[in-house]
C-alpha cells in the first residue's frame, strides 16, 4: 500500500459528460469542475458525496468507477423524495 500517494491525474474509463464544458477525463477535471460550482450548489449532499469518492479514488482507496458514478449522480440531481402512495379506501 502506498501511504500518502495521491494522483488526481488518474483517468476515468469513460469520460464523464459535464454540463456546459468538456467532459471530465481525469479525477482532476472532475474536481476542477466541482470547485467552480457556486457554493450553494457545491454544498449539496450529492456533490459532497462525489467529492468524497473522488478523494478516495485519488488516494487509491476507492474505485474510480464509484467516483465517476458519484459525479454523474450529482449532475443528474438527487432523486425527488415522494411519500409512498397509499391506496384509497375505495380501492380493493
């Protein structure tokens, strides 16, 4: 295990499409994109999770695929939380 080794230049298996800019090809590209987001956007839970996964991948402690998935999920937005539908009393 390489203690303290960080590589932000690790490439994604497939580029991550980013809105309005070139796709992220490396962890550094994705981190740079996130760093340019407005603080109100960047502080959303989905982006904080994506940053955590990017750091894990850069430190070779987590799969790069998880970092990619985290960024894609943050871009797509967090799923809406809807209350479970209850059947009406008229339904059988």
